[in-house]
C-alpha cells in the first residue's frame, strides 16, 4: 500500500532546505539539496509510526 503525504520545501537563508509535512506538523527534516531533503523526509515518515 502506498501513501502520499503533501509537504512544503523551503530554502534556508544559511543554505540547504527545510521540509515540513502539511498534515503532520511534528514531522519535519532538512537537507543540503532538495534530493537529500526529500530522502530525509521519507525517512521521517517511515519511522514516525514505530
């Protein structure tokens, strides 16, 4: 089963990106690139139910 979680990605003034999920306020992450940010976000979501 696949789930989709909408998220916002914002560039940070000091560099890198910040990602936060629209429906899960306590789930957020960051990364140096958008690709790293999306990967880290996926880790957060898959670990949040454990």
